[in-house]
């Protein structure tokens, strides 16, 4: 790490031997190589925070030097002098505050630019990242036009971009492959459902199907998958700082997972979870499926792992295969969260032929058994 980082970030007055930088600002790293740096060499930078860094929690990032911005992180080459390489690394404005560990390694690529192998053991170092009161990235849910949110007019004041993202976001699964690559899987029809408010007035009903919830989903977004909904997303994307990101996020998996809604499962009973694997290609596919079942709190946070199983199946070309995941009462009956009967199930399948990974997640709630009480009438 270079002394210039202290000066740029105005943290040089801190009396410590460790590097202290502000998030959202560049800092410089000097690497000494064991040979001359060539045009075909690729340097990979990994940033980790905490004991169990995860991409989904913003505590793990991986970026190749010279590549475009990756979730707020980027690394670029400043200068090369014989066997010395100086890099500039920038962290996102909303990254975690504390001690970050960085590793640098050299990787080899083939003619198509794909990563092939690790050339040497990675070099590691650490730095402390502080708050930066002068960087952007803070959102506030202030005034915004509902019509602008629905049509993707994110240039309309004040917080339309933030609210548009809230109702049109994607659920993203990150997978770290054996060669170090990060593969993404997108679920585009999960977020933005059942946008609700309390209905005006007060009514009393004995019907179990009665609800005073008023659905506002169609006021904030067009029907999912419709031409107007796609046009709104493209319009918003074209006004962003990364107009090409949306097109790059399209899934290209030839194997898809379809799950059915889980309803009317009574607590204390055995049940089965149906899952359908569809092969959309013209060739046979071999799939390794892993299923994980968890109990959850009412907030959706995982409480305990209930069950984990894996199996392999072969799917013929242009066909589908349904599998049943058995769950017994002994798997969950004493493992549920307090006062909550919700479960979360994760389906992850790996396609052997294409090396692609597909993932789907679902939450459901068990129902309590109906009880009837018969009390004898007092004849006295």
C-alpha cells in the first residue's frame, strides 16, 4: 500500500501502521512481480469482509483489473515499470465499515478470454475502510410521482429512481465456481408483488377470507411481463449510469426450474414439495439438484436448517421432469421458530454439460390444524 492513499483520504494524522482509507475513494496499491508484466497478463482482486464474506451481503467482491465497475468496486492500472505494477482500487460508497482483506493473484486466459488456471499463490493484505461523509449513495424515500414510478420516468424528482428500483428489483443468486468465477442467476418476477395499503373504512366480517388489504400493485407497475412493463424497465435503464446493464443480466440457461405454490399444508403432517425441471435445449441434460429446507422467522430470516438432500436426474431434450421432495414431520416439528410456522426452500441445480447453475427460492407457511370443542350443557 502506498503513502499517497493517506494523503488523498485525509487520514494521515491517524497514528497506526495499518492503512486507513475512506469508502467511495480510490486508494493505490503497488505490486512487485516476479517477472515483466505483459499484455496478456490478468490480475484479479478479491475483497473480503468478516468471517463469512458473501456477495449477497456486500461483504465479498471480485474484480479483474481493467474491467468495468462491478457492484461499485473497480480496479485500474496506473503505471507499469519493469516488475512493479501500481493499481488504483475504489470501493463502493455503501460498503461495510471496518477491516477488509484484499488478495491479488495472476490468472491465465485462453483465446476467448476465459479464465483457465491460477498462476501463483495470491498475495494478501488488509486495510481499514472508514465512513466518508462526502460521498454520495444515501437514499431517502421522499416525494415521487406514482405515474413516473409506473412508467419508468426516473428523471422525475425527487426519489423516483429509488422507489422504481424497490418495485422492479430482481432477486439475484451468486455462485462462486471452482475456477473462481462469479456466476449470477436472476429471478425477475419475485419483487414487486402485493403492494398494499389498508382499505379505507372499517368493516367486520366473520368470513375467514375477509381482508381489509387494498392492493396497489397495478398503480405502481404494469402487469408483469407485459410490453408496457418491459418498456418501463428499458426506459429507466436507458437513463441510468449503466444503460447496458439490463441487457447483460438476461439469463441464458437452457434448463429452468418451476415450482408450484405450496398451500394448505397442515402443521404436524408429512408432505412433499413438487419441483419441475424443464430442458429447453435440443440435447439431453444431466442435472445435479440440491434442495435445502429452513425454518424462518416472520421477517423471512433463516432460523434453523431442517433438511438438505441432493439427487441427480437426466432430462431428455425439449422435455420436463417432475421430482418430489419428501418432508416428514420429524424433520421440522421441534425446529420451528417461536410463534411462526414459515419455511424457506432453496433449489439449486447444476447442469453438467453447460456448467451453468440455476437457483429458485420459495417461502411458504404451514397452517395450524382446525380444532373443534364440544362442551356439555349444564343441566342444573
